[in-house]
C-alpha cells in the first residue's frame, strides 16, 4: 500500500513532457503538496550510467532485447530506490516515462513481443502501476522538427520517422486499451494551454 499519488508523463521525443511535468510540479507545490520529479531512464545514480549507455549514438550493436533489458534494469533500480519510498512517504511522484515507453518504443518501434515486454515490465516494477498516465500526443513531423531544432540527436532520436510513427501508434493503442488510466492531451498547443489541459485531466486523481 502507498500513500502518495503516482503520475506518469509519456509521449514521443519532443512532446514537451519535461516542461509539462515541471509546470505541474510547480502547481502542486503551490498547494503545499510534497512532490518528487523523476525520470526514466536515469532517475538514480545507477540509472544515470545506464542512460548514458542507452543513448550513446556510438552503441550501435545493442540488440533490441538487450535494449529492453537495460531499460528494465534502470526501472527496477528506480522503483526500489526512489519511487516506492516517495509514495510510502506520501509524496506525489511525477515520472517522465515509465513502463508505457517500453511498450511503445521496444514494442511498437522495435517490434518486440508485447507479452515478453509486459512480463519484463512486471518483473522490473513488482506490479506497481500509476494512478494516471498523461500522454502528450504530437505528430511525428512536429516531433522531428522540435527535436532536431536545437541539438545533435541521441541514439533513439536519430531513428527514422517510420520508427516514431510506430511508437506513436504504440502509445495510442495503449490509450485505447486503458482509457481510464490514460489522459490523452494534444501537445501541439501552446505550453500554457497544454498545462491547463493537464490540470483538468488530473482533477479527480489529485482531489
Ligand atoms: P527522454 O528523451 O524522454 O529522456 O528518453 C530517453 C529515450 O529513451 C527516448 O528516446 C525514449 C527512450 N525509452 C525507450 O525506448 N524505452 C523506455 O522504456 C524508456 C523509459 C525510454
């Protein structure tokens, strides 16, 4: 049993998860709610090292299954070291990506078997599920122009647009499968408008 609420932000690269998570954290802190902002991969020291490996553009030989195991290893450490203790303390945990990224990227994008990934996710999390998933939905064209606009792409960002189309479909399929858990928000709108939609979609969860 946990006391705090667990909210996950998901979306393809460039969808604005990090910005929206920060805005939500500020809004909750104004209500004097204790908040932990964290992310996958890289929410712990071990995870930071795994993240470097996962996103390194020179690591071309990582197989799809190895990639899935490395994300799962990051997640296992993260759930035990950070997420569960915070939820037990009663903090609201805001997490930039979780198990749904594995289903969308390694499942939709890489084509790995969904049953295998669901099992892997379950082993990594011990069955922990969030109270809500905010899916920031963005077109692939906009995602690519946002990501490539400011810097050199990492190993995942350097994938082709077909890959991101499959990832996006992977997300939308999950949203259709779990309509009560997923809050789908149009991420192409201006930042403040997206923030307002996030607040509205979480009214019941955070009441
Ligand atoms: P970020 O850019 O949101 O920090 O995420 C890093 C990259 O890792 C992003 O391209 C998505 C990818 N990713 C997966 O492929 N599977 C996963 O399970 C997670 C958590 C992230």
